[in-house]
């Protein structure tokens, strides 16, 4: 069964950490400084009032930056853990000791190091598990 829609934080954490940090900085600059400039150039009382109160957007801009920084930190830690997982495996015994999720991450990291783009789903469970294939047990 599928996992359903992921949150924005999970989507950002799935990206490389510099991308999440860049999105946060651009989002902050766009909300804090870009939106008031755009409204200042428009005519009308609403646009002028909104441009004059541009400081009211500061908390939203800081929240966007904070969420993106948290997602970047999660992405950095996850990438470091995947690298460490692959670096600590030395033989078949160490491979046999990991669970199926860690094995999926291990193989994904090995392919990443060879230049492939990898999407680890973690869906379905271990191979051979009858519950993961959607079939009924007889």
C-alpha cells in the first residue's frame, strides 16, 4: 500500500541539503523584501497599504527560513548516516546483520557513489513478504 502524500518538510529533506538551504534563503528574501517591492509598484490603496506594512511579513519569512533550515539539517544527517552505513560494511557477515530498510539504503548509497540518481521508496516491505505484494494468503 502506498504511503500517501508527503509533507513539504519531507519533500525538502529528500533533496540535497544545499538545495533546501538555498530554497530557504530565496524564500526569506522573496517574502521579506520581494513582495513589498512588488506591491509598492502597483497602484491602488490596498497595494500601497500592503507595501507600507511590509514588516508584517517578517515572521512568515523567518518561519519559511527556519523550516528550510530544519529540512536541510535532516537531509545532511540522513546523507551522513547513509555514507557511514556503507563505509562500515566490510564483508558478508556485516551485510547479513542489517535489516531490509538499511540494506535498501546501503544499495542506494552504493549506486549514488557511482553517479546514479536513486529514489529510495521504502515501500512494500522486504522481498518475499506476502503482505507487501498485495496478494492474499491462502
